[in-house]
């Protein structure tokens, strides 16, 4: 279990200081990058002690690395988890988590509204390995409950969902999992631990694509999984076998990004609300998806379980595919690019990007239309973002 050296401190204080140990030989304020694949020993006895875990130490970076461990300690405190494992990508984190929890013959219940890569993994990969997945409506708790079987081992959910920002009542789902003896896994990428800590609501495992808000600068690809100590130890064994290890430089970039997470999330939240309110009143917008707006169907859940509502706003343009594409192509400040949670504002049509390889039938079930735009707001001045949106609207 991680020793909570920052217990009682505020979020940003933890983001800066948690998990870090000052280098006594240099006094360096910033944690160093241990850019090495192997670690040497002074004797065979020392090597055996580390191999048998009688003594702390590092052997090979695929097994563990001081820079990687530093970011794991920091994330554990920010997430309120007993321990954390980091990975080379969000999908490495998700896949390794599921492989740790299920075997052939097992069953998973998942929300239908998922990141395209996760949905493809559940539909195309797990069935080949003898694992069945039942997809349910994210907002229909009764359907989720009814989908559970005797061999169900995992309930998996995103909240907010990608890209229509539906919310799952994490406390309610966590209680269901506890009652049935099923592990509940929540992908909290779209919230970040600044806005939502699922473990505090009883969730067993939380996952993140750390490429997004956690890294925060569009310059690192990583994944994070947090949970109880015993589960994370099993997860790290699976990570060692599958090889989804985060390299030390990427770990350091993630460490650097986490230090400003609180500051950045305040701006993402502020920009999200400002832009959502602007879009809500726009004559060329049919519908706005943002959990911070009172018109959101799960607004009461958002107010109860989230500190803020994030920097992603999705909306449907009053037009067709071509009209929507023209709008996106005419954005100038906002980049046409995948991902979210970075300093730059990014915009996409999910049907041409994150959900391009998902069937039209599955997109329809998830409410992903040709007119849907996902806006991942950066930390620019909101007036400049809105001005860019307005000039693009004027061209359709």
C-alpha cells in the first residue's frame, strides 16, 4: 500500500509533491529520469534478495523503474487508490486490466457507450478468447442489472461516456458489484481524478488514458489503473507478461503533466461551461451534450458525483454530414485532431475519427450521428475559442 505522505493536503499540493523523494546526493527538486533498461548489483546475494523481494530494488525496466514508480505513487494519492500501475497506453491499461480479471468462459457486462478502441476490444478480441460481453445502455441501471449472469466477473463503464457524455451512477453500480461479488471497473478518463474519484464511491478499479488530461500536453501516450494493493500486484504481473510497460521518459513527462493537473482542470471546466452555454443558444446547433448543463438528462448525478464537468462538449449541428464536415474543416484555432485533455482545443466528427471503424448499427445504438461534433477544449481563452466556432458557423 502507498504511504500517504500528503494525507490531508489539497489536490494541487498532492499533484506537485506526492510520491516524490528528493535525491539526497544532488538535492534535485525535480525527480530524475532513470533512462535505463537494466540495473546492476554489487553481488549475487543482493540480486537474489531483490529477486525474492526480501529487499527493495530494480532489475529490469519491464518489471519496474524508479521514474515509473514515482508517477505510480503520485497517481495513487491523487486517485485515492491503495496502489497504481501505469502502462504504455490507455488501451494497454484497459486490456491488461480485463485480462487480469477474466478467463475463458467468463462474462463481462459493459456500457455500450465506449471509446471506439475499447468497444472493438470487447466485440472483436474477447469473444475469440472465450469471454462473452453484454453491452447495455449506460443510463439504464435495470438493464445492467438484468444482464448479469452467474459467470459475470466484471461490470465495466465509462463516465462520462465518449462521445455523448452520458453519466453512470458510480455509487449505484459499485453497490451492485459488491452485492453480486463482481469487480466494477470505471474508465474515468473524461472526468480525471480532479472531477471524480470513483474509488471513493466504492468502485473497485479505475482506469485512465493518461494521454488525455493526466499528461495534459498532447506529448505523451500512457495509461493508468488504480485499485487495491492485491489487485494491482496481480495487474503488474500481467503487465510484465504482456509488455505494456511505460518507458521512463514517458513516465517523467506524465509526472511533469500531473503537477499542473488541478490548474488545468479548473480551466478545462471553465471553458467547457462557457462554450456549452454558447452552443446551447446557437441557432445552428440542434443539441448540446454537456453534464454541467441543467438540460443534461443526468444533471442531478453530475452534481452529486462530480466536482466539475470537464473540457469536452459534444453537439449536433442542424444539417447533414457534409454540413458538419464543412464546419469542422473551417475551424482555424481548433485543430482537427483526435484525443482530448491537452492544452490545445481539438475538434472531430466521431464518425470520421474515434468511431470510424465502429459499425453504423453500433453507432446508431450509441446515439452517434453524422452531425455530431466532439469538441475537446484546451486552455486557450474561451473568447478566442468561441470566436473560432462562430466564424466556422458563419460558413455553413
